[in-house]
């Protein structure tokens, strides 16, 4: 039970009992959403898919997703805006065999991608993740989508999310131009 609680599969409440966590719940979504507005509330963003494609994994994708280069990944680019201003450009890669419903959407009206939603639809249980935080600069496509000059300093979030079996389910790199907003890391 301790392990299941640590993996956020259950929650225990003294005097009330033990409850199974709904993977699509707001509590689960909050686990991976660390962007906050000036008051500290979860930052509400409008995100839309820019591009989606499926092909063999690149050398970097294969390394980050613990897969062979002959295996296929589905790649997505997303842009998120808050208060009418682009703040986050993301490039995402997922193993196509874990989320087959994403493949074949090239050129079509792309589905709005949400890891927890697609994991639930695919029967994949999400366990934990790790995130590297660094400072980078806007270049090319990133600068263009965020509407900033090349060389502008940006927060870079490099995240890998794993299943409860410890298999990488998603590798995501996000370039953030947060302005008055911030990233919150909760320590426990």
C-alpha cells in the first residue's frame, strides 16, 4: 500500500479508508502541471497542436525513451498561451506502440494531446517522472512560435514520464517564456 500511495495509485485518509485514484482526475493532472500564475494558482493555458508525425526514433529519442532506433515514435509540437500570449512551446515524443491512436493523424485535425487522457484510453498506468530544468535561448522555430527575438533567455523543461513498470512513456522538452508567471516545485 505504501508503494501504491507513493505511485499515486491510491490515497489513504485516516479514519475514512483507502481510495483508488482516478488517473484522469484533477489531482493526477496537478502532478505534472507546475506552471503557476502570479497568485500561485495553477496557470490556465490554451494549448493547440501544431504538428504531429510518426516515424522511426532518432538516436536521441531512442536513448531518452529506452528503445531501439528501429522502433517508431509519434512526435508532436504544441504551443500554449496564457492570457492571450504564447508562453510555452513543446516538442513531445511517445512510443507509438504505447499510444497507437496518435499515429496516422498527420495532416488531419490533430487530437488535443493530454498524456493522462491518452494513457487512460490506452490502459497505460503512469507512475513517475523526472524533469531537468535549465536556461536556454530561443532559436529558429522556438523563437518564431513564442514571438521572441533569437537569443532571448528561456526556461527549458526536459521531462521524461514513466509507466508504473518504469518504461518511458513520454519525453517532452518545453521552452518557456513565462513573463509574470512562474514554475513551482513542491518538495515533500
